[in-house]
């Protein structure tokens, strides 16, 4: 994938994801895996792009009062240190590729079935289970730090199935969850690789950051008027499932 196409793809991903309140980590990760980027570069660039895109969305949800802070902290309490740990842990390339393929595959399937999960979860009282919040947050934080996928794509259907809160509350929680995990996971990646290597990787991909910034600003401003959420979900699911399959085939043939 050429540089121009990668820039355009990152811009489009940021625009579409920010329009529905997400950062786009699964798509950035998939696109980088398709490009000539080394596996060590994938999570650090994807997490940095997540931070650029989701900051505005999380701020808007917070300003509108859609984040239930008392209920957010149990979800984030373990996710933040585990995201750092996930970013810090050094994985063999083959093992990392396997985790990434599995994570993208599950993300793609969740995008396909999420409407059915939300419809199933729409009836019934909201529930509260702090132990489940802690466990879910810790696991998804670890995954975010390792792969560069912020975790919102996993957290959203889980919270909907648990009837955790109103849809806007869940969206706001996921946006903030992506932000704090991406910051923590990026810090772990920088600690692992060293500041010089991390800065070098970001410098090599410098043009991606203004691309996602512009896409994120446009998407968060115009929201779902750009493209209905179901089409964002379908297009993203096709991409990440394709990349998951390619990574899986590569592991099988290596």
C-alpha cells in the first residue's frame, strides 16, 4: 500500500470512526499490517492515532454529561495499568501476529453481530457489577496495549449485553476508555522500545497524524450524517476480517 493511499485510508478511518464516537484503532492496526510497516511499529502508531482522534470525542461526551464518572472508574481502574503492561511486554513477532490476527478476527465478528447484541440488550433494567467491570477493563486494557486496538470495539457490545447503562452513557464510557488505554498503552510501548526508537517510528509515520486529526475533526463535527453507522461497521468488518485472515494464513505458511 503506497504512502498516499495509506494517508487517505487513515483519514477516512478517522472520519468514519469519530462520527460514531470511536478512535479507529482496529482499522489503523489492520491498515498498518497490510502496509510495509514492521510489527513493532503497528501498536505504537495505532495508539498514537487513537489518542489524536478520540480526544475530541471523549471531551464532547464529558461536556454533554454522558460519562457516569462513578461507574467509569471500576472499568478503568485495572485497564490503565494493564494497558501499560501490554505495551511494555516484549512479544516474539510470530506470537504477536497470532494475537493480532485473533483480536482483529473477534473485532470483525463483533462489528457484524453488534446490532443483534444491542437489540437483545435493549430490554431490561441496567445492571451494576463492579467485579465484572474490573475484570473486563483489565483484560481489554492488556489487549489494547499489546495490539494498538483501544478496546472500545470490544467494550461496547459487552456493556450493551450487560445493560450497563443508556446508549449515550456507554458510548461516552467507551470513548474515554479508548483514550486512557491508548495513553497508557503508548507509554508502555515507549518504555519498552526506548524514547529514541519510539520517536523515530512516529517520525517515519508523521504524516498519518495530521491525516487522522483532520478526519477526526470532520467526523466528530458532522457525526452520522457522513455515513450511517451500519455502513461504517460493515466496511470496517470486511477490512479487519480480511487482514485477520491474511495474518492467519501467513502464520500457517511460515
